[in-house]
C-alpha cells in the first residue's frame, strides 16, 4: 500500500554579490573594498600582496562595479 508520493521540493539557490574578490597581481581571493560615501571614493586593498588603489565612483555603484573599475585600470596599465 504505502502513502501518497510527494513531489520533491527544489530549493532555489540565491546568488549573492561577493564581498572579497580575486587580486590580479597575486591571484589570491583577498581584495577588500572600503567605501567612503561622503567623498565618493573607494579604497581597494589586497590582504596578501599589499596592492592598493583609490577609485572614484558614481553614487549608485556596488562593490562589484568598483572592483571592475580597479580591474580595468590594472589591465589598461598592463596592456600592450
């Protein structure tokens, strides 16, 4: 006999925006971003190799946007 068979519940995985990023200089996941909203600047720093930079941003920006500006600046400097 047995009971009524139920449908398996599938949990939806919510993707979150990361807060620690990969450093282009050393390759470790150790980039942290400190945002100063008063002057619209962010301080990007690697905890392993010490690479750092100050990035200016427009107010509706997330940490991911600031990291992408940092990466663009890195590849522009290291480009051909």
